[in-house]
C-alpha cells in the first residue's frame, strides 16, 4: 500500500459523519450551486446599526487608525500578507500574480472595515466604488468570492461600512441578501471548526442588521451550539491557535454588541475567551505563535482585549505571575524578569487538525520584557514556500527523535497519524517553578522534558530520551532576530558548550549539557506576520547513540550563569522526581 494512500486513510478515519455527508454532497454538486429562490425583503434595523457604530467607535478608541493610514486606504493602497496592494485603476479581484490566500484576503474587504472604523466621510466614496466593482466582477458562484468563509467575513465588513455610511445601503442590499442566503444554504459543515463558527457569527450579525429573522435565528442557533463545542473550559478555542482565538473573539464581541440584552446566552463564553486571551499574551501584547498563528498589524491581540473590556464592561488586567490553561494547553511560568510560555496541547480537534504544528513542548521565552526564544510563526498556507517548514518539528523549540516528526503533517492542512503530550507535573510556586511533561511522536518514540525558571528569571530545559526510544536526538532553539549568539569559551563543569546571548542591553549565558554538537546559523525562519520571513539565529543541538541520560541547556543571567552546572543538576532532579510520579 502506498504511503499516500496510508496517509489518506489515517487522515479520513477521524472525520465525523456530518463531515462525510457534506463532503459527498459537494462532490455530487460541485461548486455549491447558486440558489435561484426568491430573495427575502431586507429591512435595515437602525437600532442594530447604531450598536454597530458604537462597536466601531470603541474599536477606533482602543486601536486607532491614523489619518495617514486612512488616507492611503482611501487612495486604494494597502498591505495584505506583508505585500503592497492597490485598487487603482480597477481592483484585480483574481490576480494571477498573487497567491490564492492573498486573493482571499482581498475579497474579505477588511480595508473597508478599517475605513468605517476611522469614520472619515471621505471613505464612503472609495468603499462604494470597490463594492460596485466587486458586484460587477463576481457573479454568484465565482471561485473564492462565493466561498462560504469569504462570504462570512465580507458581509460583516459590508454591514459595518453600511452602518457608518447609510448612503451605501441601497446599492449593496440585493447583493448582501443574496450572499447571506447562499451562506445560509451552505454552511461549512464539511470543514467545521473556526470556519463554521464564523459562518454562524455572519448569519447572526447580518440577519439582525437586515431584519432577516429566519437567517438571524439560524445563525444564533448554530452559534450557540458552536460555542459549546469549540471552547475549552479554560476559555481557549479548541484549535489551539492563539491567532484564530483572537479572530473568533472579535466576532463574538460584535455579536454581543448587536444582540445587546439578547446576547446573555453568549456572554459566559465571550467573557471566558477574553480572559483567556488576556492571560496568554506576552507583556508587550504579542501573541504566542503556537500552531498556525501570526500577528495582525491592523488588529493586535492586545487591542482585542481592550475592545472586550469596553463592550463587556469587565476588567481584563494583564495577569501577574504564573498561570495555566491546561485544557487548551498553554502554561506560563513567570519569575522575576523572566517568563516562559509552554505549549502542552496536542492535535485538536481530532476531526479538524488543519492548523496543527509539531510544536508540543515548544516554548517562547522573554527576559526583561524582550523576546529571546521565539516560535517560527506562520508564513502562509498553500503557496507559501515555508508551509512545510513552519509545521515541522525543526521550526519549534522542541526535540525530535530519530528524525521522526511529532505528527504526520502533509500538505497543506492535513494530519495523518498524531503524537500526544501529557503533563506530569505543574509546580509554579516552588523555588524552581517548573512544568514537566511527556511527548510521544506518532511512531511511539517518547521523551520527557522539564522547563523551569531560576529565581532570577533564567531558563532551564532538560530532556530525557526514554530507554530504547531512539538512536539519535535533535533539538532546536530559535532566537529573536534582535539577539546575537557567539561562542564564549570557558566551558563550565559538566557542560559541552557555552555561548553568550545578547539582546539589546540584556545579556544571558547559554550553557549546553549532554548534546554532542551545537551548530548556530542564521535562517530566514521567523514569520511573526503572514507573508514575512525574517532572518534570525537558530541553534541546532544533536546527539547520537549511545545517548546520555539527560540533555538540555540553561539560559541564565550573568549573576546565575557561573552556577549553570548547579542549576542544571537541580533541574535534572526535578525531572527525575516527575518521572517517578504515577
């Protein structure tokens, strides 16, 4: 049996019956046929539009769009996936010179939402021109334009623009009704996850704004079910992507604003999701880039937290100290000037793992508020030359055994066989605050790892390759582009190498223990935004049989680095103790 066929079998066996049904339906009726039913009559709900205006004003207050940026947008100049785009002289809705993902983003009309948020009346003419162009060049059924996910994002952005500028409504009303009717007939039950969630929010918001009660009821019913399905008890979204969590929270906040008192059924989920997002952010507001994740330069995660505070009326102060989100699988240890974000979650949900990376027991580490160890992020999807790399084990601060990936990821969103991760110990309040866990790849090869913080904010990482699990091991440490790494000489007792790490005025000593080789190189591997690949230092550590009992490294401030061997030995004892637990 071929490898490809085996991968298909392992991938498809996890699908739900409802996914099979809708997949088969779309095979029988490819392209999701255009509906010919009569269009219902829309009646713009002025009360809902007023609430949407309040939400736009709140967004401008917490993440203001500058006058200069608004002027560029009005002139048709914008950035998508770190590439410059233009609407002049006529929008190219299906440019062959752009990636498919870029064209998708063009059809979302997020730039129209930004102009509506800014509120300058001069934005109305530009947005009206683009809407008219879209309607003329994208008849029902057009590829990308009439994809259910694209419709879900676009109709909400059009509704927001029409709430700001009522003069737009007459020209777009028929198209809006046709789009939302199409979405109501073809929700993404085949894909599920965040796609189905955003279908539900679009139906709810658009139905309420246009006075289409049956569409609104369908959306609210679907959204209620998906909130229960898609949020973990700790408030995190079940795809374990901080980026998609933030986007879904933005949608929920709009639903909350639109439904007002009727949104009580969603408030608990919205509040928990907002608290989770506030809890996982770095001190400077950055997202942890676990799974498919990247920063949105126009809508930071911190501003989403600020928007939640305004709309929900709840305090969401940045949490101090260590915290855990065990269901979603992020643990944060904070000691003095150091903090580390640890990914402990595996594939989720089992029936839709498309945004999964091989990043179990990877981490991000900050010292004195500066990013030191980073995740590689996500450059893009189908056409991205970095897609395979971004999902691979080597793109993360974790360990690979015998060259076997943690999960059997294959193009572009598929996962066949899956590994697993389990927490052995979580002790955030001891003298060496730490987490210990076990990681097993899809072939059953396993290692245990302890990640600990020293009293002065240094980082300790120890791995034990379980007996007979592997003949060789490789681990990676990805550093922020602002860091420099140089060989320091003077190897401490018990260490196999030592480096000095400098990041602006922060200096740390890096001592290597147990690894045979430590090779540093600069790679175009850091993608904090989609479409962007920055050069950053990467340290690759490797060891071959006979494997030592323990391998790892310490990353300590100058006051603690001379005692690196002592800190290392203490971390080894923590892992030994954790491995003995039942």
